[in-house]
């Protein structure tokens, strides 16, 4: 812990415990320097942070005094208690499918870009563009051309916090008499958007997808092309070609992690092959889940409709500007290459472990960085034993999802061995 943090924590804890009360004077900077044998800069840093966090204030002719009263102290305790009681539990072995490789993301670099934006008062003083910051849209146009062979212009692109919020915006432009086709495997978040708008929905079997579109008279299709089939595989090129050849069908392409390919060949995006495609993607799994930036690319017809509509911004302007610089300076492309190498190594290692210690059949879910094990167990007993062994997994309809994204090889091996022991008990 840094020296200024020690000073900060000492005063904060004294105020929150009631040792120091509202109006009490604390040591001057000079006195604190002498008592703790630290530099003036260290004390100033600690005191400035205490002032910013509302614990102390500077009074003329008095010095620094405690500014947090008893009601504020009580509220502070309630917030801390609530935060600790609702804190997500940590596990020794986190195999959950939503896991990501946190260590591979260079947070120091990201902090630098964020700091640069926060220091620019002019940028901070406006709401930002509803369609998304132009610099980011421009940078993303180059990115999608390099990685998904998509040729588009910044005017066609809309930035949002995630694909669901962008889908809500897009559905607001759709005629309400449209018949929407959804795969039977579509996720609940996407399904909820169409249901909330009241569209007539037809469900399409992935094994008879084209036939279902035609027989059910669907004219809008929403499809996750990177996790299309029952066995979690990407839509093959033959199906992509058949889909884009259908006339008078509007295709909403969710290209989830379409550029993050490490176990197969990269597939052609539908948008690059057909003018009746709207493209959706995001960066929550490529970067960090907490970094909420997604985008959609509109075709010519809906670009005109969007420009004539009234929408507000849904993504943080601060993050957008920082992200645009991150892309322009080449860090996103560098990070993508790093993840491809990392996930290629990790998925092969996990497959080797599963073949050695667990005999059940499994399939690779490349877009979610996970293997799914087909296994019928007593779900309650299985989940209880995993909890006792501090193993976090995803269990859905007799399938165990094991992500290889967030663990090193040593942890992965120990976790698989423990999981194998639990499966024997179940």
C-alpha cells in the first residue's frame, strides 16, 4: 500500500468509527509530515482525496476539520454494508461461460486514454452525438473492413451501450406489420426486444432454417451467425450464401465475436454480401464486460430513416473517445491478435484435460470461449458440490459449460480434476 493511502485510510477509519467527529480539527499538513516522517506531497495527496470523498474540509484560520456528520457516517456504513452483502462471490475455479481473459487486457493503457479524456474540459462539457462520436465511427469503419471485410461509412454506423439497446433503436424504425423470424436458439435478451414491440414472431429451426423462412412467410430474420447451430457452431458458408440469396428478406446479423477466431476459419459476414443486412456487434467479450460499447451498421434505406428520427446517445461519450484513440493507435488490433493466440492455446489445453479426466462428449463453443459437456446429472446435488469445491460453472439443459477464458493452465487442470471427482459422485 502506498504511503498516502495509509494516511487516507487512517483518517477515514477514524471518522467512520466515531473517533473523529464532525467539526474536529485534524493535523495540519506540516504536523502530519513531522509525525509520519513522509513528504509534503504524500500528505497533500492523502488530504486532497479525503476532501474529494467528503471526509474533511479546509476552513480558513482553522485548518482541516472533519466535514462528515453523524447522518452521513451512518449512510456511508449502510452503503458499505449493502455493497459487501451484495458483492458477487469469488471462486477458486471460474469456468462460467461469461468469463473473459482479464489479465490479457492492458488496463494501464486504457487508464491513460481515459485520463486524457477526463482532463479535457471541453470534451466533458457536452452530451455527445446521438449516433455516436464521429471519431469512433470512423475508426470502427476501418476496423470492420480489416477484420470482417465490411465496407461502410461513418454515417451508416450507430454506437450504443450493447446490442440489445441498439436492437431497440432499430426496431423503432421497423414497420409493425413485419413478421419476424427468430431461431429457436435465440437468446432471451434479443427475443424480449421483439416481444416488447409486439411483432408477430415465428420460430425457425436451425436444421430447416431456409425452408422455415419461406413457409412461415417471414420478412425479417434476426440471427446470431457465430453461434447458430445446436452444437454451438458458426453458420456455414453454404447457409450464409442461401440466406443472402433470399429476396425481400431483411436480415439482422448479430456477428457476436465474429473476428475472434482461433479454432476454425473466419466466416464471411452477411453484411459484406447483401444490401438487405443490418449488422450488430460489440466489444464486451473482446475487451471487458464492463466496457459497454456496441455498434450497428445500417444499410442505405435505414440510414435515411435513422437520420430522420430522434434518438439520444446510449453509450458513454468518455468511453467512446478513449476507445477511438485506442483503436487508432493500433491497440485493439494488437489485443485481438494476442487473444487469438491465447485462446487457441487454452482451448486445446482444456480439450486435452477433458479427454484425460472426463469421459463425456463435448463440443467447442468458439464464440463464447467455452466447451459444453453433454451430461445428465442430479442438478441440485451437482451445483451444491461445485459450490462446496469453489467451482463456478454454467449448467443449462443437461449441458455443463466450461470457459477457458479466465484461468491459467495450472488452475484449469486443478479445476477439471475436482470437477471429474464431483461428476463421479453424481
